[in-house]
């Protein structure tokens, strides 16, 4: 079907070959091209989600680990008394 017949009866290939009759390269590789594209999309999107969810996490954890803030919080909750708070404050400074 992809061959054009000239007036002399010889066939001329129009450049499409048999790719117009089948699915072209999509069918020739068994669908692995689509599989690889989907796999790459999952990796890229997954990596982007991971990065965006973990970007600010380190800075917020660093603020919460300030020893003086922890001591103040424990003192405010009644976990330590004033003398222990003052000792911690003196040791940190």
C-alpha cells in the first residue's frame, strides 16, 4: 500500500515504508520505550517531591535543638526546677 506505481509499471517507494501499516517503532520494541518513559517520569516526579518535602526540614530541626530553648521549655513545663535551669544556662554560656 505504501508503494506508488509509475506509468511504466515500476514501483516507487514513497519514503514511508511499511511504518504506515503497523504501529512503527512502538510495536517493534514490545512497548519498552513507553515503559522506560514512564519509569523516568516516576523517578523525576518522585525525586522532585522528595526534595520539596525535605528542603526546609533541616533548618526547622536546627532551631528546635537549641539547648537553651529546650531548657526553658522543660523549666516552663515543670520538668526541671530553677536551680537546674540556672545550672544548664551557666554550662551553655
